[in-house]
């Protein structure tokens, strides 16, 4: 027989509270990206800086990625239905893959523009206005990242984590643009602008690769870390009615984990007693992994050896 369950919570929050936080974080990132696009567009037109163009392109793709994130998070929140018995959590890593593609595309375009600017240098104009816009961008982005990290700690959202990753990178990008503007205007080093843009592009590619790997792991149903699997095993065998545990299988879908394993118990136990032991173990595992759904199969001890004899 099997027993299963899950409280559907993420960390210590109720599911409704976690979903509200994720919606707020996703909506905030869309709003911030839109505001920064408007500000950076004006700054790029005024200064003509290619490194400023790089951060404008990054914000454009941030907006596209954040919109995809917002849609994916809403989809992932949908409860299980007849065609999706395990829920819709895979929408989050799919959004992560889309973000990785957006980010990689922006890096390729930026590299092209920066190499062109290296071949044909252009002086940066009105650098003070550009610097003021970048300082504004840093303050706004920092506020968003701090809020995202709060939401990640409370919900463990993969999609918000991916979103926060490239907004965190934006902080470094914005600082580097300020340095490039200062070097170009005040020290006369016109090559600084495209060189910093190339460095930013390479950094963006590195971030995209990280998002791609983490998303792919979830889509491929990669097992939970070995420490978590060892913890599950230790919880199961700590019950006096459990003789052994085997065939532990784990995977993640969005913010939810799925854990299943076989418990070996005395074959003379009644079905009710075996069920009570399984329910107790399941509750202990779910307390240790509050965002998990646990499925347990009960085996009489030694059944594998007996099967081997007959086979």
C-alpha cells in the first residue's frame, strides 16, 4: 500500500502567503525594469555611451524576462488538475530557461556593438547626466534585490532566484558604467567605454549559464542534494518500528519537493500498525522538509531476498 501527503507550504509560510510574496516580487521587478528603461534611454540618447547602451539593453531584457517570470509564477501557482497531477511547478524553471536565452541574446548584441565602437571610437558626451541616471539605477535596483532576497528566503522560489541573479549582476554593471564614463571623459580614455561594455557582456554570459544550469537541473528531475537524502534516511530509520529504508527517490518542481521511499518493517505487523508507522515517518519527514510531498511504500522485512530466491 502507499501513503502520501504534503502541506503545500514553502518553508514556514502558508501557501497563500508565499504566493502573495512571489506575485509582489515578480510585479516589482517588472515595474523597476520599466522605470529603468525610460531613464537609461534618455541617458543613452544624451551621452552616446556604448557602456550605457549595454545597461539599457540589459534592462530591456530584464523587462522581458521579468514579464515571462510573472506569467510563469502565476502559472506555477495553479493547483494540480486532471492533466497535471504534480502541479504546475515546472513553469518556474521553464521561465529560467527563457531568461537565460534573453540574457545570452543581449550579451551577443552588446559584444557586437562594443567591438564596433572599439574600431570606431566615439567621445562620450554629458557624462554627468549619465552618471546621475546610473546612481538612480543602483539605488532602485538595490532596493529590488533586497526585497527579492527576502522573498527567496521565505519561499525558495526558483524563478525569483533567477530574476534576482541578473538584477544583482545589474548592480555591478551599473557601477562599471559609472567607472567607464569617468575614465572616458575625465581621463580621455575613449577605449574604456567599449572595453567595459565587453567585460559586462562576458559577465552577463556567465550569469546566463548559471541560470540555464539551475533551471535544467529542475526540469531533468535532478535528485535533492546528498545531505538531504541522508537526512531523509536518518529520519526514517530512527523510528523503532522501521528496520530499513531503500529506493529513496527525490525531485523538485518549482518550490515544492517530491520524496518517495520504501520502508521495511516486521512482516508480522498488522496493516493498521504498518500504516501508523508510515504516517509517523511521513510527518517527521514533512516537518524536516515543509515544502515536500512524501510518498511511502511499506515492505515486509526481507521481501527482496525472498523475491530473489524465486526469481
